[in-house]
C-alpha cells in the first residue's frame, strides 16, 4: 500500500479530526473514504459533457463562497 504525507492547515486538520471521530472508525478509513468519494465525484464531473459543467471541483468552493468572478 502506498504511503503519502500531506500538510494541512490547522482548520482543515481540525475538520478532518472531527469528521474522523463522527463518521469513521479511524484516520486510515477516513482518508480512504474521503479520497474515494472525491475521486468518484471528480470522475463524475469530468465525464459529463453538458456545457453547464464548466466549474472544476477545485474552484467550486471558492466560487460558491465569493461568487463566480470574485464578487463579494
């Protein structure tokens, strides 16, 4: 099994820890579940051919929070 090391901002680490405690048995299963869900969601978006699917998963959060063109 591959091993990966990442660095998370403190707020993301806290969110991950809370989610792990609430939803998963341990950190390893949390990472596996979240990564699998993220990859599947990305594949689903990438497989769509409709023109309205222009946002990618990495910009969607920023667009939702700040607006499509950075409006507040």
